[in-house]
C-alpha cells in the first residue's frame, strides 16, 4: 500500500527513472530516464502511437507505470498514496487538447472550480482571481461568456487560465495547438513563452507542431515507436543541427518519413 512520499536530492523539477509504460503485455516505451529542469519548456515529441499522451498521463498520475518512478521536486510521486498525489498535483495545472472547459459554466465559473475545490477563498476573492487569470491570457471582460460563444483559440486560452488558477509550479499541455489556425497557434505559443518567462512556470508539452517545437522548446525528448525507447534528448534546435539518427532528422524536417 502506498503511504508515503520518498524523496531524493535533485535540482530537477521532474525526474523520470527507468520508466516502462504500457497496457498489460503491450509496451509503449521502456526504460525511460530523463529530467525536466526548473523553468524548462520541455517538449515530448515523436511519431504517432509512440506514447506521448500516455507519458503525460503517467506524469500526472492518471496512469500508473508498469515499472520505474516519477519524482516531482525530489518526491517520489509514483509510490505516493492517492491523497499525497493529490497534494502534489495541487501545484500542477493541465491544459487538455480540447481545452477541457465545462460547457454549462461561464468562463469565470470554469476558472473558479479548482479554487472552490482546493481553497477556502470567499466567492468575491474567487471571482477576482478568475478575472485576473482571464486578463493574463488576453480574455479580460469575457467572464460571463460560455465556451460555445468563443472561438477555438479563445477556448484554449480560457483553458490555460483555468490551469493557472492555483498558481502552479508546473503546467502540462496535451497538443495545445491542435485544431488551431496558424495565427491562433502563434498567439498561444507567445502566451506560453510570456507565462514561462514572467512567472517562471515549468512547462511540459506534448506536441508534433514543428513551429511550436522550435519557437518555444528549451528541452525535449523524442519517443521512438519502433524501438520503444527515448532516442534523443536536448534542445530541439540543437537536435536539428546535430540529429542523432534518421528518425529524429526526418521528424524535425518532415523528410521522407512522415510523422503526424
């Protein structure tokens, strides 16, 4: 039974050690080890079916690994009890691919939801925080709008505002640019950069969008579906200059081998 959080001494924000993940006998990735440094914009990339979104679920406690451990701020998140995992996740925010907004709630109500669950703030304070977070993502004045009344790009920004509600140390993103036009995608990239630089928030982003990878990524890993291994780590721009293998080169240049 998981009852405590074991700690290690590390300067990393997130440390993954000898991680194997999959479903039953089906292995997605094996023996993964990597570190996410404080204030990184860390990109998880790779071809279709390599396990990018599954890795995000493991990192956020939504899926247990088959083997290995995830440490957050030096604490063993994997072996912690469900209650302690929830405590760790209070310091994390998640932006889902669709934005993850509740359609029956206004934007302000969506942002206030985690504040209601995890704080004892008054209603007035929750409203003020909701307005502040919406302003932070460029949606000042949209408090009373419903998700159906705004564009796809605005939904992503509203989802980001909700992910920021509890002032997280770490933000996780699952394909944040999916479904967006190039202009909206760039606006979201600029917003991610601004939040990272102004608040010092560590970002972990699953994406296959090359424009985003090169515009915002400071560190990365490449998951290979064939070998079921991490076959590259480092700054995406450096990996492009000195690709360690053909798979990474083809992905970063969209060459003969197409990854989507």
